[in-house]
C-alpha cells in the first residue's frame, strides 16, 4: 500500500509541475509574443491533462482497494485507464500526422 501511495504522491507532484510549466509558458509566451512558447502550450496542456488523469486513476484504484468495492476492482480501473491513455496517445499521433507538411 505504501508503494501505491508513493506513486500517487509522485503523480500529484508531476501534475503540479506540469501545471506550473503550462502557466509559466502562457505568461511568458503572451508577454513576449513568442510564437514558440505559445505553440508549445498545446503540448504542455496535453501533458497536464494526461498526468492529472493518471493521478485520478491511481487515486481511484487506492479508493476501490481501501473501501473494498466489489463491482469496481482496482485492476479494472487500471485497465480502463490504460486504454483511455493509449487512446489519447493514438489520437494525438493521428492529428500530428494530419498536420505534418
């Protein structure tokens, strides 16, 4: 259980760091009118969303385990979260391929 709690803490810190980078890039990018920083906001935003989603999935697994939910087992939560994460990755790869010159 301690390992999962450490993982959740690490994911929270990773999501917070991603949020900080996103906000910092937005402030500096718009203040300096830097196209590079503004265009990287999409990448930072996707990082923020996926890290936050992974933290949510980990929290849900710990909650299901701690409360003894029978209808929603931790391994099912993990599998659904993995499928959604891979789906986001494939979708982003598809869109990047569409806009490649």
